[in-house]
C-alpha cells in the first residue's frame, strides 16, 4: 500500500490526532446505528493500548461553520465510550483554549473526542489556520475516516500535510477491500448497481462498466433503461430526459466488453404502499396503470445462475423498493445468494454507498459479505474512479517518503 499504516509506529506517550467519522445516523434524537463507532474500535484500542493519547476529531451533520447545539458530538462521545468500554473524555471545542486544556489533561492511553469540526468555517474551507490549530494538539495524525475522505477539509486533508500522517486500521481495511474489488479484481468481475436515478450514477456506471465483465442494473433506474429501449413502463418512476444517455451507456458498456443484465421481468403494483397487491409481468408488458417496484424472480434466477462463475462482485444500491415489502424480495434474495457464494469461498463481495448498508441489514446479511463499507458519498466517488482528497494526501506523503508504487 502506498501509504503509512500503524505498523511499527511508536506511539507510547505520543499525542495522536485521529480523524474518525462519528457522523452516525440519528433518529428522533437517538443514534440510529452504531456500526461506524464499532468499526473504529480496533484503531482506538490499538493506539490506547500502546500508550498513545488519542484525540479524536470528526464532523457531525452539516452545521455550516457555526455551533449548532443539536449537532454537538457530546452524545456521540458518550455512545463511543459505551461501544469502546473505555472512558472517553469530551472537549467543548475543536481547537483553542478549551480543546488545548482537555488535551493537556490526557494521560497515556486516554481517549478524548473534540467538538464537531464543522462548527468552524475553516473546516470545509480547508483553511490553513484551522489545520494548524488542529496540528498543535498532536505529534502525529491518523486518518480512519474513509467515509469522509471525499471531502478536502482541514481535518481530512489540510492537517495531514502538517503532521506525520498515517492510515488507521479502518481506513486500511477499507482501502484494501476496495482495491481488491475494483482496481485489480479477480475475474470474472461483476457489479450490481441499483437505486432510483441514472442521473446521479452516470460517472459511476461509466467507470464500473469499464472495469467489470458483467453489470446488473436494478432499482428504478432500470426503468429508465427499459423505457429508453422502447418498452412501455406504465406509471413507473423513470427519468424521461435520460433516455438518450441510457442508450449511450449501454453502447459504451458493450464497447468495453461488459455484458449488461437488465430486468426481464418486473414486480408491478397499482399503489406504492406496504403490502400492496402486486404481480409479476415480463419487462415489456407493464400495464399502463401500474408501476414497477422490484425486479422479478426470473431476473433474480438469471443473476443467481451467473454467480458461480463470478469471482469478484461490487454492490451499490437496492434493486427494488426494499423499504416497502413485498418490494424487498429481489434485494433480499440476491443479497442472500451473494452471501452464500461468499461463504462458500467462491466470491469476494464488496458493498457500500447510500442505502446499500440498510438494504443488506434488512436482508440480514450485513456480516456475510467480504466487506461492507459504511461510507456513502465516499464509496460512490470511489466507484466513479475519482481521487479522494483524504486518501490522496496519504498517498502523496507515502510516495514522497518512498513507500509503495
Ligand atoms: C457521510 O456520512 O457520508 C460522511 O460522514 C460525510 O458526510 P457529508 O456528506 O456531510 O460530508
Ligand atoms: Mg452524506
């Protein structure tokens, strides 16, 4: 890997600024999902056990450069303490006197969470003064926030240039998994791409179709592809202004030698609500007063039949309206099939981005893929083939000191 990890780094007695992603989902004032905190614990434990003073910096929500009480990291720090089973102190500010005093109180092995970096306008502006103020806290910098690495902010990018910078264990695992899945995948490689809109996934589909041998398109965006081919789609959600683009994308995939599987049958309903009566129809026979809400069982069987020949699979986006049963069936069935192929040792499966974690959790297979990233936007930008500033800076530094390629 062309960046420094935590291997062979003496941290005893050192102040380590750890950029984490504590941006956990909230539901009615409660933390909705602890996965991001759980994933951080190996790095925090490793550092604390080795005698580092761990100073955690993170953004939380989008306060836009000023303190917003409901966006304080204080309750998240308390949740982290629970998950970690180790005391976690909290500093009222990210930088400045209150933060410096909290840092000065740390003993070796202690853990501190600083207040939301985005309470300062310099964070999103990647302002040097804020990066310098953060750097004052520490002797070295560890970035464990792959999911925030698509942001060139003071705590993800600027400060990495001011302190010896390393990838944390979560960042390392994430980059290794993603690298193995798309940069140099074992072939044949496939991707399942779902979600509602082609317009948000143009670059993603373009990049992925150049890198995999088989591309499965599901979700409402499949409707647009089918409609573009002249099939009647009834009242289905689709992007009328994307038909030409959809045809171009299919032609590009063909030129790149990537086979595209579009649904050949669909689950349709007259209303979109939980438990609505539904029927399976061939693509091309969607009744005018219905909408497609899931891919059909024949299509699922086609994909399942292809899985034994696939070595690497990337999944982004549900293939149906999984939050509203019964339109979760194809997503559930495919998720289970991928989990089984993974368990049998035949397949490396990597998933992430947006709704994907929720869909896989709903299907009950969260722990059964080779890797499920909790990154949203960062995972999508990585699938688009973009350089992520927070990763790029670690690579630049790694190259400058002569590690990796
Ligand atoms: C995320 O939740 O995707 C990351 O924490 C980044 O958050 P942002 O989209 O507000 O930058
Ligand atoms: Mg986001």
